[in-house]
C-alpha cells in the first residue's frame, strides 16, 4: 500500500524528533541560563511532537490492518510478539547500563526495582512510551468498536473533539494532582492511556476516512499549514524559553505554566502532523535516493528508538574524550545529533539482519510491514 510507505516517512521524522529531545534535554547540564540553554529548551519543547506522532501512527496502522472481522486472539499474539520481547530486553539492558550523564555499569538491580521499572517504564528515560502503547494495544479492539459506533452515527468528529477536551483535562489534572499530592501521582497518571488517547483515535479516524483525509489535505495551503505549525512552535517553545529565562531554570516553572502548556500542546501537534504528512507526500512523489533513504530510516525507527540513548551516551563520552567539549559547548549538539542518527541506524540495520536477534529491534516490522 502506497499510504503505508508514506507512514514510514512519518516514523522517520518522529524518531529524529525523539533524538532531538533527548540531546537537547542536556541543557540542564549547562551551569548558566545562556543563549545555548534557551535554544536547547526551545528545541526540547517543540520536538515533543514525536510521541504523539508515533501514537497517531499506531492507531492509523492498527485500524488499517485490523478492521471488520479479524481474530482478536491472533491480534494479541502479534502485538505481544512485536512489543514485549524488545521492551523486556531493553529494560533489562538499561537497568544494567547507565546512559544518563555518563555511560557505565549500574550493577545488578533489586527485584523491586526491576518490577517498578517494568510497570512504569523507568529503566531508561524513553521507555515510558512502552507503558502507554501497551495499554493502547490492549484496548484497541474496544476503542475501535467504540469509534465505529460513533462513526456509523455520523458523530466521529464529535468524538474526537470530546476526546481532545478529555485528554487536556486529564493531563492538566495530572500536573495539578502531582503538585498538591506528590509527584508520584503525576508519574502514574501521565503514563495511563487517557494521556494520549486523542492521538490514537485520530489515527483510527484517518484510517477509516483515508480518501476524505487526502482530499481535505490537498485543499489546504501548504504555506498555511507550515505557518500554523511554526506559530505553534513559537508559542509553546517561546513560552518555556521565557519561563526558564525569567525563573533561572526549568525547575522554576509554576503549575500555571505546565497547565497552559498542556492546553496548547495538542493545538500545536495537530498542525505538525498535517505538515509532516504533506512533506511525506512530497518525498514519495519526488522519488530518488533521498526519499528512499528517508523511508529506510523510518522502517528502522523502532530499533533506533530503542537503542539511541545508549548511542547518545557513548557518542557524548567519545566526543568529550577526543575534544574536551561538553554539553555547555555549541558544537556538541549538532555533532552528537548527527552521530546518534547515523550510528543508531547503522547498528539497527546490522542487527536486523541477524536471525531472531532482529526481532528485538523491530526487524519484523520491516519484513512483514508496519503495525
């Protein structure tokens, strides 16, 4: 399906944004609030569209693959094969290997630490995504049936608006409860499926109405879409950069800033998703080496997502050893970003060709198709 090929571009864009988030978050290691720190904050915030895009794609692909009559047990078996082996393997790896600050061995963790890491996705800073996506995978048959009920009644858009409102309330409430009852409440609530449910159902909606979606997007002005996405980036990124500048650090943000951000973020992410789809169309229509390389990068995005923290830590250590530069130096960020993207892709390409081992980095997605 040509549309699936376009989805691979979106995966590639999203995993590049993930890498940007996890490199720019090192602004916390800059001892003063300077222009580099503020730029990092801006990139850190605006690149957070990555996980919503991945969840949107998941809903889209699942709805394309599983619609009408299908075997629910077979669905759950395939989902389990796709997500559980890599999640368990990389949780174990990141419990043993430190990738925050400096790379090194952490020692053998206690059993309660292992259980907590698996339940909360805290073995490394990126694994929380698996906690959310596993819940959505488990609930997909029910979510899809619920969507179809509204769709048959002609109320699909009403459902999407209601879910958008509910998701914003949930995420704002998570911050409020975390502020007044303890941060552990926020950590739990933000990992429950309602925190990203709107993006998942939006993907289902697009899958059910692909032709209508294509027609609607073609009627939009690309310049207008880019302006909307860029304006949203300036708004949310600028808000956080100003907060850090005025308060002297990220920790100085008030509850009001977090809540306003949670209200604004989906209004930024949706235009970004539209803009990325338009870019994917242009790439697919252009042909040639660049689209082919971009699509290949997206096909291996699952594995890149899994290993990139390890690559970031290793590249940062090597860079500091060779040059003496740290996270307080401007050149560090583009160098580590490019090195992480290239090395992660290369490692995943090599591992995906090894029998059985390839399933730990999403080899089955490449050979059997997305989803």
